[in-house]
C-alpha cells in the first residue's frame, strides 16, 4: 500500500502552512446559483436576479441563436451589428436577467417577464450593468460554510 500523502500534498512533504492559498476557498463557485441566479440591489428598493455569464443555459441559447443567424451575422455592416446586439439581449433575457423587483420603465411599474427583460436590455447601459453583475465572480462563490467542508455537489471551480 502506498504511503498516504501528508496535508502538504506528497509523502514526506511538510504540513500545510497557514499562509498557503486554498484554491477551493478562493475560486469554487456554486453552480446552482450560477444558473438560477442571485439577487443584486440596484437601489434601496430595486433589485435584479441575475445568473452568471457563461452558464450552461446561456451557452446553449447563444449557440442556437448564432447558428440560426449565421448568414446575417457574417457581414460587417451596421445591420449585422444591430442584429448581434439584439441576439445578445435575447439570450440575456432568457438566461441571465431572471427576475426583478421594484423597477419602472418610463415612469410606470414593469413586471418581470422575458418579453419585458428584452425590452429593458435593449437599453445599452442597463444591459452593460446586468452583464457586469453576471460576471461578478464574488457573487457566485461557494458560501463560507461550504468552504469549511460542507460543500454541496453543486460546486465547481468555475472562473
């Protein structure tokens, strides 16, 4: 039977020092939250539920939209660029911006729906804000209790 590795990693290696970086604690993310989203405050009352950029549903939807529109996207004109922005907004509405509370559009309350998400995501700076939230690594990290050994099987070292 081979020797059991020490906490340092290999047989006979020194024990792990307190100042070593724990990769799991530093980089493990919660795949469930990456797909199902997490809440972000936009103001004291308004908040949005956002999934992580690059999650499996996002990738699948983006690939499908790109395949369906390949010929129209091949040209490099303004019309092609507008289509690309529309496709990104559509994919984000389906897979990234999942819900909201206390938002208005042109002075009137707006309820969450995929259709309304597409409408709001056509506003480029709102789309940029949602995209930035979806890329917030810290928001999708495994919570501290999981880092201490109670991690669920829904975690990955995604970056």
